[in-house]
C-alpha cells in the first residue's frame, strides 16, 4: 500500500475528493482504521480526555503523547499520521515549537505535527515547516485555550468571521499543509475553504470543507461524557462492551464460562 502524503491532501482538494480522519491513540484502533481506508490518523491531545480521564486537554504532556504516537505511527501502513503538540509545548517561541516537533518526528515516526492557533502561532508554524516537517494548523475553537475563549464556544460568528479568516490566511501563509476548523458555522467554513489553497478539515464545521475529522471514541459511541452536537455516532461500542461485561460476570458466576472447549486437557 502507498502511504498518504501531504500532496494527496492537496490533490484531494483540487479534485473535490473528501479527506477523512479519525483520532487514534493505540495500535488496535490504528490498525483497524488504517486497514478500513482512513486517510489520516490524529494522535490528538484529546487523549487527555479519552485515555487519561482529565476534563480538558491542558494537563497532557509531550512525554505522555509520545508513546501513543509511536504506537499509532508504528501500526498505520497507509494512513498519514499527525501528532498533536500539547498545551505548553510550543507557545513560548518558534525554537520551542521546533524542539517539540523534532521530538515527535524522531521518537514516534509520525509524519506531521499539529498545533493550535492562527495568527498567534504563525511564526511557530513557519519555523517547523522550514525544518521540513509538515504542519496541520488548527483554528476556530481551540480546546487548549478553552478558558481564554470562555468555554466550548462556536467561533467565527458575527465579527469573529474576519478574525477566523485572518487566522486561516496566516496559517496558509506560514506554510501549513492543511488546517482544522473546529466548531465554526458552516457558511464561514465554506468561505475559508473557498479562499484557501490548502485543504480545510472540519470538526463541527459543516459539509462545505475539504475533509472531516472526529474523535474516534465520540464517533464510535464509546465516550462517557457529553457528545457534541456535530458528532454522528457510527457505532454503540459503550453498549456492546457494557453488555459483554454483564454477560461475562453472569457466566463466571453461573460457571457457564469457562466451558469444556476452553479447558486444557491433562
Ligand atoms: O485532539 C484532538 O482530538 C483534536 C481534534 C478534535 C481536532 O485536536
Ligand atoms: Na487536539
């Protein structure tokens, strides 16, 4: 199988082919999603919520994400693997950003990094890209700044539209190969998508974007918290696993499990 590369993202936009992405944090899901044909896997700092059980992504560290990114990058044969740069690992300076990007590239085998912020992160993006590392940008609602933004708020509404467009132009100009638009009104996402040369990847940004990305545990009905309005649940893994757990407990209690076929002869 041929690896997806940044030029495939660009070709997809130019040919009107939608790009698909899911998050992944481990070997099991990376293998399944990759073999099913997903274009890219994001080792998101959403691991803070989905793997580590925090309320936000803020506590996640580079040292925590690196083993997850290594597992995903080591498992995906075709998908393009993007490692998310956590809060506090790139904001201080372009040098700090490049240092963190080097760690992900050298220690995990990921193919690109992602960081949050438009205008405010442009110099960081430029520096990382100049070292030959592809950058996926992320604008609109940026979870690492949820306290600064005043909660999980839709971005780009009303007067915010111009600021969002400025962010989009800034990351393209800085050399990002794609940009995630999170929780943005569909009409604004459509405007950004039309204006930019690079592909837009929507997370709660409607259909008029170049690709879609979802947190896999939301998408598969595994998450326990509140599921955002923009998610369609493609499976009910929570129900499947809860039922399996109850059946297992009952079978062990009644000695229906293990059955003769599970036993080793002498
Ligand atoms: O960490 C993550 O999963 C993300 C996506 C939701 C954009 O950044
Ligand atoms: Na993230």
